[in-house]
C-alpha cells in the first residue's frame, strides 16, 4: 500500500507556528521583554526560518511581539499604565459582549459554553493551569461570538491579544483563582436566564478583579517600572 505525502500549504504552516508561539508567550515560556531567538525557536518548533518569520510578523500585528530594526523581535512587555488602560477597554468589551450574548445566544451556543465550562472545572480541579486557561479563553471567545456583532468581535480580538499572558498568570493565586471560577458559574447562570444585566455586571467584576490581581503581582515582584518597548 502506497502512502501519499501531503504537503502543508505555507499559509497553514505559519499559522500553526504562530499558534504554538502564541501559547509559549501566553504561558510565559517566552518572558516579556525576551528576544525571540530564531535559531532556537526553529529547532524547538521543528520548522525552517521562513514560516517562523511569517509567524512572528503575525504576532507583531496582534501586539504580542515587537519587531526591532536590525535587532530581530522581542516579546512585548507592557508598562503598568499600558496594562491599566488596556484592561479598562477590555472590561467594556467583555461587558458589552456578555450583555448582547445574553439576549442573542442560541441554545446550541449555550450548550457548547456549558460543556466547555464543565471541562474547565475539571481542569481547575486538577490545577491544570494551561488547560484551564485555554478553556477559559475559549468560553470568553464564545460569549463574544454569541453577541453576533462583527465590529465588537474585531475590537475584542485586537485588544484581548495584548492581555492574554497577563490573564493567564492572574489565575496562579489559589484564592483568586477560586473566585474567578465562581464568577464563571455566575456567567453560565446569567446566560441560562438570558439576564443581560447580570451578565454585564459579572463580566465587569471579573475583569476588574483580573486587573487588580495583575497590578498586585507587578507590585509584588517590583516590576512596576515603565517598559521601554511599549506597544
């Protein structure tokens, strides 16, 4: 029996590489401010430098990476003011998404969110932070999609990309992680009841708590100095 060799289109390959790099950045395997070493990343990801460079350009467009003239690329490091400003905008986008989703969500979309929520709870029970975060992010994305507003979705994606690694790290505190899970329970209940006001309120509270935790972590580590590579 012969086996046909299936080539992966270049576009698909660099998108796959971008996805893997994005995970590394979000999960802090590439630290904020660190230089992206093309040789090392090519070896780790087992790809040539051409799709890797295309992937890095994608992440630069998302605001996760900064391209420096004649110096390659570095992982973006936000200043405290950048973080405050971005969370302020993101809280509004999340709240608007939740409010609209509560009135527009379909039964099928709600069932999918509930299924992801139960998977997320299982990841929380295992204290599997990477799995928890991926499901968490998927739930927030699904809520935004259920709002059925393409302009809102485009803004959400653009702003959220700047905060992904910070949102990931904000769940590393046990008590605050528990509170975040409780708020997700409240989100599901608000969606079930089609309660737009409750959905808006819980998402605003959820994002304000995230902002507080992130700023607290910055001060705790002494990392509140302005970053030189703001984006």
